[in-house]
C-alpha cells in the first residue's frame, strides 16, 4: 500500500478527494470549495421568514464566515493559492485554488468545517 504524502482528516475531506490530491505533483493546483465554520444564526422559528429576515440571515452567515478570511488568506499565501471569490457566499462557502499541501493546511484549520472538490456539474439524461 502506498504511503500518503499528506494527512487529510476524513471528517473534512472525502477519501476519494484525498486520493486525487495525493496523486498531484507538488506545484499542481486544484480548485476546491472550503466550507467555513459559522456561528448558528438560526432564529429557531418555524414560520416563513420575510425577505428582510432572509437577507439579514444571509448577511449574518457571510459576516460569521468572513471572520475566517484572514486565516484562510495566510494559508493560501503560504502555498501559492488564492481565493476565487471575494467573500463567502450565503452558505459560508468559499472557492479556492491551491496545491494539495495547501488543502492539507486548510483542512487542519479550526476555521474550516469541510473541503469539497470543485467539480463540474452535468445534467444526466
């Protein structure tokens, strides 16, 4: 059995994505979606939210996830990576491009909840 180049926590990266990362060369880059940890912004109500309430919840999620950007940028800079969006989206996710070593460092961060491979989505027929 081949020894892995990097240690990827299984709770943050799927075994399939980890195997693909392990096959990359040291300078090869990969695109990924980083799911940032966010504070629970849910109000606990089961009633339908108004547009204003939904927009406020989205902004709260973005602000919460945005608190991690300094740490994310530091990691990406160390590994020659970059953010592919200026700010996290409404779900607290951020697309990035970096090396396998960069993905490993991101996965080790307490600010990161999970990392998904950025894959094309195709319509099944």
